């Protein structure tokens, strides 16, 4: 699904069906829809492994030294790992560059 635009409700359907891609960018002015996407993403790792397979980072307090390990770590006791970056509009140019490079070859299980 590279480059495909999804509505928040479509994202939820894709997640439920298990047809997730490797990388999603949620943009918009509507906080409720962004919250919905985040809730769905948080629910992807099974509850029993969520502590090991879910990272929530904040763009206004993050640098590459924090992001790189989260993005390259393999899932622990789970099929997939989820990394959520909140306040991404505040990412530094260095972190933005890292993410663009990562998007070219994302880790399939993260």
C-alpha cells in the first residue's frame, strides 16, 4: 500500500484484517481522528507483549539516538513492534532525515 491515503476508519479496517504495511504517517487537523489512529496502533501488539513491543516517542523531545534503536529493534515475544511518534511536527531536521531514509527500507516487523 505504498503512498495510499487512508481515512482513520480505513486504517482501523486494515489493522483488524491484519493487512498492515510497515510505515504509516497520520496527518490532520482533527485531534479526534488522530487519537483514533493512535488507539488502533496501540492495540496492534497483543496486550501480553505490549510493554516490550510498543514505543511511544515525542517529536519535541526526541533525537536520533532515541529513535534509531526503537525503529530497528525486533519485536520481543510478538510478531510485530509498533513505534508511535507524537508531536512529529516538532522533529528536528536530523530526525526528519533519519525517518526519510528509514522509510526507504523499513524493518518489516516494526
